[in-house]
C-alpha cells in the first residue's frame, strides 16, 4: 500500500478509500541525486514550461483590445462630463430620491441603485468564496439543491405572471436540473475531493486569495465605471434632454452607444477574469503541481508575480483573443433576449419562444466555449503559447481523455457557475425590488425595468465569476497536470490520484507532447 504524507500539514480529505497505487519507482525529478532534478519523470521546465519565449503572442487582438478600451474611456469621458455638468439630471437615494430628477431617462437615482447592486454582488461573492472554503464537501450539494429550488421558483413566477415563453424554458431547465442532480450525485465525492485539494493548496498560498480579491476589486470598479457611463449616455443622447440642444440625439444613437459600451464591459470583464485565471494556473497551482510544496525548496521565487507578468504582457493578446469569442456569443445572447422581450411586448408568443430557445442555445454554446477556453488559458499560462496553438493542444487533450473523463471538473465548474448565476439573479431581484419601492419618475411606465435588471444581472454575474475563477483555476490546473504527468499527482495528492485512477484508469496515461 502506498502511503504518502499529505501535500501540506493538516488533515487530508478521506472518503474511506485508501490509496492502493504505488508511486513511480524512480524519484520524481533530478539527476540521480546530483541536486538537479532527481531522476526524471519530466523536468518541470520541459517544453518552455514556466519559461516561455520572450515574444508577444496574438498582437492583433492585443491592439484591438487596447483600442476598444481606449474608445470606451473616451466615450465615457464625453458622456460623464455632460452628465456631471447637468447635475446628474437629479434624483437621489431611496423612495424620496426616486421621485425627484428628470422623468425623461435614467438619472442619478439609478446610479445609486446600481452602486448598491455592485456592493451587494461583491458581498455575496465574498460570502460564496468563504462558504466554499469552509464547507468544501457540502457546497456542491447545497448549490445544486438551491439551483433546483431557484429554477422552480422562477418557473412558478413566470407561469403566475403569464410570461409563457420564459415559463416553458424554465420548466424544462427545472426538470433537467432535478435529473442532473441525481445523475451527478455519484460523482460528487471525487469532485469534492478535487475542491478539498485545491483548498488545501490555496491555504498555504495566500497569493490565491490576493489575486482573487484584486480581480474582484478591479471587476467591481469596472462595474461602477460602466454604471456611470451607461447612465450618462442615456442622459446625454436621449431625445428631450437638455444636452440635445448642443448635440444630435436619437434613440438609435443611444442604442448603438449602449451596445458598444456593453460589448466593451463584457470583453474587459472577461479579460480581467481570465488574466486572474492564468496568473493562478501559472503561479501557485502550477508551481505546486510541478515543483511540490514551497517547503521542499524547489519552487521558484515569487511564482504568482512571474505568472501575472506573463499573463498581463506577453500573453495578454492570446487571452483577449479567447475572451473576444465569448464576448461575441454573449452579445448574441443579449440581442436574442432583447428580441424576445420585444416579441412579448407586441404580443407574439411564438416569436418570443423561438428567441428564448435560440438564446438558451447560445448560452449553452457559450458555456462550452468558456469551458474549453479555460484549459487553453492554462496552456497559455504554463507554456506561453499563442491562443490557436493552445486551443489545438486543448482539443488534443479532450480527444485523448474524452469528455467523460473530465466531467468531474465540469461538475465543479457547474457548481460555481450556478453560484454565479444565483448571485446575478439575486442582484436583479434586488434591483427590481428597489425600483418597485422607489418608483422613480423616469420608470413610470416600466420602460426602463428590463435594461436596469439586465445591467444588475451582468454586474452580479461578473463579480461572482471573477471570484469563482480562483477555484476553477486550481481544479483545471490539476487536470492539465494530470494529463501531462499523471504520476506527479500520485506524489502530491495520493488519495485523489487513487480515486481518479480507480474511476478513470485512462486518465493515468500521460498525453504525449508533440
């Protein structure tokens, strides 16, 4: 029987399954004891791992990303300057503040609302991370059950309010979520052990939480900036506002500018979260897997800072490339949701149902691309590859292993995704209740309810997704390391290796690199 000390001091997760897999007969690294990497299953620096070539990858997408960000900043400056000069078109906090200000378009009371939404999203995201840290084993059961209840609640609400297209879709989602829970229940122990190992590593690398909270702070600041810019855009270019005397105003111009601002916000949010993912994968998690715990003395100094330097400079274009694909899909989904709302408003239930189905299909496709991209970003973080090369290696990994062999990682991702989804919905619910309570003058006919709820959902989803990326980065990095050097995991986390080898024996074969 193979017994190995825990990768770090402290209790090792146990499910009553001892590890029966023997370690490699040769030492993991080195040259026969000469001090350079004992014996060598694979050198941790093999294939430019952790030491990529000093070149900027995918420069075209890096330039596009920088240009769109500068464009957003310029547009924001113009809109905010006018908005501030007009006193924010009036409005205030709470019910009394909601009754003041212009009735033409969004005013300062909406800013207060979305700022409160951002604060709530940050607090909920932090609470979710803490729950994941403290209740690793139970978090999957809890989030899956809460998701089922949430979907059922939304389904019932839509049937009661006679929003039939949404009711039909959420009825299907609710039924599928119930069956998926029972289908995945037998796989929860392995996925829970994966999370426990990641939590054990992160406990000894506080940089994991530093990166997560820094990314969350940046995401929250970006959400606030986006909020002010959206409100200022409505205030400056909506017909009937005071500023229309000095500039041309039209609903079409407002729609176009809002589209660009939303596109920029989603792309920048995606890049922020993915830079954090690459930093964690190429820093604490990747270094732990290939070099072992810091106490062994083989881990490079400041791995997190080095990984961040690579992700934010040489590999930023590659990360922007992958993020752009997801952003385009997200924008398509928003367009389809707008078409659905328009069809409902005009009393066309068939068109609304078709648009809703198309939006759900795009949402599923987006989730698949995000899942695929996560492994590509890890390849980028470890080896400094361009996006296309990393995507090809990721595809080869998927073909060699099969989707079923990685389904437990999908379960982890699904749990965290549902958490982000729930936080986004709670942010929207908070915004809806605030609008109902304050009844602002500009929303007397309810015409601004949908966009405000959409912005609130995006803010909550973005904040939560940024936080959960810290967990997903660790789980996904372990799978990539397992695919390339499976016997390393037998040393790092023998109980986890034993459970994986028992359930998925093909996974213990290394993927040849070519």
